[in-house]
C-alpha cells in the first residue's frame, strides 16, 4: 500500500517543428517586420503580426537555429525560410502556462494552425516533436537522499540537488532522455509560477499545505524515434516510430509507463528476493500517472493567476524604484522632499522618457491590457466550443 496520491499528469514542455517550405509572402513580411523592429528604440513597442488568430511580437534578433523569432504569452515561433532540406523551417515552442490552460491537444492544434498558415503544407504533415516533457505531480511521498541508492535506471549519470542544507531532488541522465524528481512546491517560489496552485486545486487529491513533488521525463526527438509503443509499455518491433504530436497524444500513457516502469524505477532494498520489486510509492506513480489520459486544460483563469502573482514582484520593484528616485532627487536638489512631493516629479520624468520613444505610459499600459484580454477571449472561446461540443454529443446520444 502507498500513501502517494497523483494530482495531475500533463505535458509541461512541447517543442514542435515543420520542414515544409515557408510561403514567400510570409518570409518577406516577417523579414520586413524584423528590420522595422531593429530600427526602433530599445524600449519601444515592437511590431506585432497576427497569425492564425495569435498576436505575435516580432523580435529584433533571431535564434541560434532561425533568423526570425516571434513571441507571445502562448508560444515562441522560430522561422527559417532558407533552411537546408529536411531541417526545420518553422519551430513552435509552446509555453507552459498555455499547455496547462488549454491542454496538449488544443495547444498543439493551435501550433499546427500557425505552422500551416506560414508554410506550403501538402497532404498530412502534422508537426513533428523535437522535445516533450511528461510530468506527474503528486503528494503523500517525500523522496529522501537515501532513495538515490534504490534507483535503477538505464542512465549512467545521477545528480543530487540541494538548496543549502535542504534536499530538493535528483536528476537522472543527460542528452536525449533526462528524468527529474524534485520538490515542485519549493521550485514554484523560485520560478514565480504560483499560478500552478490553481492546477493542483482542480484535483480532489490535493491537500493544501502539504508539499508537492514532481516526476518529470524530458525526451528529445532521437529518443522518441527509437521507441515502438502500443498503449501499454510494451515495445513493438516494426511499428512506425513516435514522431508527431498526435503520436504522443495517443500514446502518452504507454510512454509514461515505459519511462517510469523500465527506464527509471525505485526498488526495494536490494536482496536476492526483493531486488526486482518496485517500492509501493513508485508502483502507484507508474500506474496512476496518465491513467486518465493527458491533462485537457482547465476553466480556471491561469493567465489572471499568473498576472496576480507577477503583481507582487511589480510592487516590490516599484517600491525600490520609488525609494531610489526619491534619494536621487534629494541628493541632486539638496532639498528634503517628501514622497508625495517627489512622485509628480518622477512621473513627469517617466512621461517625458516615453514621449521620446513616441509613446506614453498610458499607451504602453493599454497595449498590455489588450494582450491580456486577448488571452482571456481565447479561453472564453475554448469554453464555449467545449460547451457546444458537449451539447451536440448529448443531443446525438439522445
């Protein structure tokens, strides 16, 4: 028997790509937008482009693998119009908050629409997977340093992680397959992703105040293409390899059971009788992870939770800037100003700084609000589509 309780199973990172030729009209348009961005002041608002319903900001510089880069709160899109044959022309890196807000199916489908609009797609060309991270968050079992000796894995490398005197987890392997077992509650405080609490709260197994740990497997394309999986963890010779996002969607549970049942396990203390027996906690983790499929998204507004969490850091930064601004005014003017007297002066200086860049504080704020509202509209449209689909299903069943 195990006290371990699985909270959520999902995809936390998903990188997809296409090798289809980029449409000339899009290559020219994006190149012009990048040139425009390069001529703007460093703090000026960068140009945006709408692609398949997503508003993406065109960056001044590209990435290591592509000359054109576009970003949004949903995804990063890398475009390489002149990529050599069979190398990625379009790469879409989906954001974690988008994957957990919408679920892998809807998020990957959105990435597919973006790639389809940018490229000359012919026939069935689903986006290929270059990286996928499968994660299961759980409570009820807190791993210990001593568990390192009970790990049985195909990987040679094992690393122990500490935060000062506190044990925070392990990482196993390197390269195409890496596993991480770590204290997610502690990590949230560092990564500023408190919005993930809203994901955990959707689970009836979640207990507030109890630490949450995560088992995560990061897989890159070479490792995925070596696997031949059915719906279980059985390896099947002759079946086509896992390549596109639909393969991962269909075989998510089988992939998890292979990784947590064969590639990495935690076993009872090794004697002749027990060396093949998994610990009760690990057995539950293997069996219950992805047992009900991949995470399908949530109606909770994760974007609002993300902005609410970010507001705390904005408050801290603003307090620091106000204190510094007050100190500078008092030092330069040699007159002891109160904060109430200094704020209008600092505000006027900030407005002047914005005017030199051809904008205003109000305009910058409105642009941010517009972007956030677009996110909420996207979520509302998803909920409406789901409600409509359920109503149609019920009508057909009737």
